C-alpha cells in the first residue's frame, strides 16, 4: 500500500477526532457516544502513536490541528507526518488498510478531478473539460 495514499485516506478521520477531542485524542479512552468517524479517527491515531519513533513530531502536528482543525496547512503537515511514519512502517500501513476496509469507511478521493467509487453498477463517470456524453 502506498504511504502517501494511505496518509491521505486516514487524515480526514484523524482530523475529525482531533476536532472533537483536541490534543486529548492522544490519550482519551473510548467514548461510546462518539460517532463512527471520530471513533475511527481516534483508533487510527492511537495506532500511529503506539509507534513511538516519530511521536513528538506527530504530537506537534496534532496540537496544530487541534488549534485550528479547518487550517489546510496544518492538515497537510499532519498528513505529511502520517505519511512519513507509514513509509517507515509498512506493517502499520497494511494494518490501517485492513482497519479501513473492515470499518466500511468511505475513502475520499483527493486531488484535482479525483474520482472515488465504492460500488457502481452501470452509468458513466466522466472527468475533464468540455466532455460530451450522448445517449
């Protein structure tokens, strides 16, 4: 699994958890009232923090996102830290891939004109400029 792609896939969940709990997400016990996205984000982040090699840098990125969860620069820095950890830990990348699949998480397609389809029967997906579809 590609570390950049996995980091991009897990970042929205981690940001949701940070938005809900702030930096306490690093230590907070499981909360039954948390919604599925926040719970998944917290679980993902806890799996990252169990790998202590880059914990300080990750905690710094989490603190920045906690200050302003909507700041795209902070989110990008967090995504970069997640990617760096995943590049050095293919086992964690595989573990997160399994976790996302088992959770039924919706994977977000990122990037200009990106398309993400979980399941599709029939129909067309068209990206680009000035396309024409004739029936």
